């Protein structure tokens, strides 16, 4: 299995294109995107928030958490979707330049493949959340999910189900026999050579509200 690559981040965000078919005035954007407490539009906004945070960490080769960039501006759903595309392209460019260097994330000192896998997870899982609220059957790109699951969640047995379903199962969105779920799920962001062989669980609370 090849490692996640920066282009996966762009491909993942482009998989959210079907969401743009829902008009800005459609009230479904205000529905809760379970299992989060956010509305569908806030969930899409979170994607770009997370990716911009990643951009800052990677660009500065951070060794600790940097302040999160926040504009405080509320945008229409179409703007939030476009922001996600822009931030995905920004992050992909920065990751291409990262080379063998690393940057700090609360889950570990992540290398390029780790950052890609985390970004793809953020995009596709929260994109799925928003799509469910919008009543859209979102298709996740399976080959990208293959690379993401094997890199970020190496304890998941790949034979249990197609990789797009595995990604949703390990993050608590759906149930699949053989995939253990935990609300404190986390990912393996440091290189796989440093993985201790156990499922990762969150050790700090999320920085988003």
C-alpha cells in the first residue's frame, strides 16, 4: 500500500462537490450534522478551520501548538465550501515542500503522510456528516480511503469492509462488525515505525467548539 500523498488532500475535498448542489438558502444547511453538535454549514466551515490550522503548523515546522487563525466571519454555505477547497490546495502545496521534516500535532510529531491522512480524514468524515444532514449520498474516494485508513488507523483490519466504510466506522459514523469504536478515537500521525501496535485514543480534548 502506497503512502498518502499531498494530492489526496485535493482529491478528498473535490469529493465534496455534490454538496454545492444545495442552495445557500436551503434550510437543510441549518440541520445538525450528527454526531457533531454543529449545523451542516458549521461542519463545512470546520473543515477549512482545521486545514488552515494544519497549514500554520506545517508552514512553520511547529514544535508546539500555534494559535488558530480565525476570521470571525460567517460565510454562506457556498463560500464555506470554496474556503475548504482553497485551504486544501494551500495545505497540499505546503506538504509537497515538507519533505522528510515534521511538524507538531496534538496526536504526535507528524510527517507528511501523517498530515495528509489527518487532513483527508477531516475532509471526508465531516463532509459525510454534512452530506447526511443535507440528505446527499456522498461517495468517498475508495483508493484515497485505502491509503488513509492504512496510515492513520493501522490497527483496523482491511478485510472487514471497503475502505470508505472502514473510515466511517473507525471514526464512529457507522457500525461494522470487526471494527471497534471508541468516542475517543484518534489517529497515528507520527511515522508508522513509531507506532506501538495499539489503537490510538485521544489524550487531549479537541480545540474546536
